[in-house]
């Protein structure tokens, strides 16, 4: 263990958090989540009959910690998330010279069953748009929201943060600020552009509060940028009115965007770039969705699978 630095647990956590924020450019919420995950490990190590300092940890100590999480009935998915924070912590300790080797390197992740997200058909998305009451002042705004989410595959937080100064309609792009304040350019469809332009006429009649003037989607009632919760409720209500029984949210439009691109023959790397995924593995879930749909089509239409009527 290196003794030339302050190795108190409090100092290590503080330095780790600074690393996540400044060098990894993670959001404050994500950095806090990672620190909380590492704090769970530190609390476990402190409760042992013979407490272990985090710099003295070995692989079997980490395996014992994961076993303790399992005994507490923490789900494999949550275990995997906690493990991600711990891996990042020990990678940092090696990077900053506290350790020579990473004890988490050979730690196996818990097995997680694949969860395939809901996807809407193009017809279902059209139904969402068609049920919007255009006699209401928020009608055109809601049409623009749906077309933007689906056309660009945005996260709901990205749609809420979208600004007028991020729109480059002449070039056919919008600038999106994703996780970790990372920016990307995303193509936008002509239909989405048309809906936004039509909405801007209604938006001009709103006396928007100072500090919110540049945000694209605003609440006419509160006169400020829309919240994620409001956008979530809009999609839920429209789905109910459209008779869509799937459990959907604004993120469903993002999933639908990616799935429809893949079905149309788009390259997975292109979809990864459009979605702002750092890891291609995150994007690969859509290949599983596509494979499931292909299987369903074969079962339904292949003559050897048809049942006698």
C-alpha cells in the first residue's frame, strides 16, 4: 500500500468524485451514485471481524461483498450497477498511483436476464400524433415533442434541455447535449422541422420567464422549460387516448427510433452515434429486438409454422 499520500477513506472518496466529475466528465448525479456504491463496499469492509482498508482489498474480499449483496436480496441488475461503481473506483486508484494492480479486474458480473424495451410501430406513433387535441394551446407543442423524440431518438432529458440556439434547420441538424455534457449533432426529419416551426408561432405568444427564453419546449402555464415529468405524463395520456396498451414513456420513442433504423438497414455504429452511446454494447440490444421480430414474422408467415384452421 502506497503511504506517500493521504489514504483515508474520506480523502479517497473525495478524490474519486473529483476524478469522475473533472476527468470523466460525468454528471453530478452519476458521480454521486458511483460514490454511494463505493460507500456500500467501504461500510461492508468496516463491519468485518477484521476490518479491511480499501487499498488492502483482494479479489476474494470483493467476491465476499457481492455474496453479501445477494444475501440481502439485492437484484442482479442492482448488483451489476454497484459493481460498475466499484470497478471505476479501483481503476481510478491504479490510475492515480494508490495501487499497482486492480483487485476488481477478474471480478465476475452477476448474470442479468435481458430486458427488451417496448417498441411502437410506425402506425402506433401516428396514432399518438392523431389523438392530440389541436384546439388546445399545447396541441401543436405536443405534436412537435413527439416528432422530435421519434425523429431524433432523444432522451427525455435531452428534449427538455433542447434550445432554440441548438436548431440548425437549414443544415437539417440539431445539437444535443447528452450524458456527461457531451454534445453530438443529430439529423432531424423534415416532418419534425415542420412541426417545430408551426409550434414556434404559438410559443411566441408565451411571456417566458427570464433564464428560460432559449429553451425550445416550454410550459405555457408555468412559462418556463418543460420538466421530464410533464413530458412523461403527456406521452402516457396520449397512449391511453390512442388505445395503446403497451407500457410506454418518452424513452419508448427513442427505442422505436433505433429499432426502425436497424430494420431499415442502418449500420449499428451509425445508430450508436445518433443515440450518443459510449459503448456499442448498449446499442446492441436493438439487434436482439430485431431478431425477436424476425422470429415472430417467421413463426407467423412460414408455411411450416401455420396451423390448420
